[in-house]
C-alpha cells in the first residue's frame, strides 16, 4: 500500500488500469459470485493476453472464460460453474483434458474461502473453523491443516490467509477517490476483506459520483478509498450479469454464450472469443455490439421492479 492510495483522483480507463496493475503470473482476487461480476474487466484481462494467472474467488462463473483464453494456470475456489446454465464446461476441459492448457485447482468451502480473505485482510496467517471437519477436504487439500486446542482438546481446521496481487472489485458506484458503494444483494460478505487483503485494487463501477453523494448513503460504502488504486467507470460492466438498480440479468445472452459456444468444444469457445473478446477493442465497442437498445431495456426493467438508486434508503 503506497501513498498513491491517498490521491484525490484515481480515475483511469479500464484498459489502462488492467495494463498497469495486472501482470503475468499474478493472483487475481474476485468477489462477484456471478451476481455482479465485472465481465468487462475479465474480458480486458483476456484481450491483453495476460498469462500464468491464478484466479481466487468464492465463486468462479464468468471468470472461467479466462481459462479458455489460456490466461490461467490455477483456480482457487469454493465453486466453479455457470449456475443454471450448466457446469464449468471451459474449466473442466482444462482440468480434465489440458485444453487449452493444464490447470491446477485448490478447493475450499464457501465459508473457509471467505475466512482466507478475512485473514489476508487482517494480516494474520491463518483462521480456524469447524466447518470443514467431517468432509474430505482435509484429504484433498494439503493447505488445510488439522489443529487441536491444547487447553480444550477441541479440533479445528486451519485455513491459510490469502493475499491476491490484484483484487478486482465490481460495484455500482464510487467517487473519484475510490470510496466504493454496493447495493442490492450483491455478494458483500467478502468484498471488504478482498480489498484489504489485495496488494493492488481496481474498482470497476457503473458510474462515478460526487463525494457528497457517497456521503448521502455512508452505510453502502463497503470499500474505503485507502484500499483502492484505480477507479474505472464502465457502464454495463457486469453485463450479461446483473447490477442491482442499474440493469437486470441478461439471461438470454448468457445462455447463448454458454450453450452455443462454451459448452460445445474449445474450438467453439474460440469462435466466441474471436467475436466477443479479440474482435472488440474496448468496453464501449462491446456495448455497441450488444446494442444500446437492448441494454437500456434491461435498465428499464430494473427500474420498474427495483426502483432507481436515488430511491434507496439505508
């Protein structure tokens, strides 16, 4: 953590932020859990052809595209898959068949993975839990150690801290200093710990607002400025995933990607990549390709059923 985190203005274009802060061989920490993944950031990582990355997250959903793009050497997770779309077709091809390259996996439970981010954020080496006892994870993952309390004789599972090189935070809004706010049922249980645990943090948001507006709803600020290195404004950055109060989940688009490309073969996945990653220069072009009319309809439906961000009271 350097003095740059106290800068008054941390705004950067997404392309520049990924180029500056994500390096080959890095561990990238994510928190999106499929609900507000920053797909724009993930695609930009792939477009810049970063290599030998480790992806660490409770849930790896859209992020498995980086496996198919040949960017990943290891996944650290508690779940990987596409939810109602099906299993992790892309990641399974890599793990089971080495396509496009072999990858390692390191598996935890949801709770124990969250504890790892918490330990990293607190600056401690391990956290204790009983949630893993009785499972086979102690056999499958040699980083989880059995610990016995000398005073009580009680057994615990001991999970190690995790400190990603880069944390990518996806949220609804922030100010230019990097005070980041979250709304709705976004997976907020790990985002603060991820930000504190990461050596560098990129916040990708729907909009940048004034500090006065941030102060209007202070309880929504889950990541404070002193944890953030860059703030990137990218409207519809989570699409086809959801961003509560901004737009709903584009299920048909996600279904098209997974069922018509990702699930079939690596060759079909590369056809998707040529069209949606390498064939597009930046996120603005992505939005144009999806269609502004389509995106605005997703926003209209969100406003109809949830209301607008201005109506939120915390």
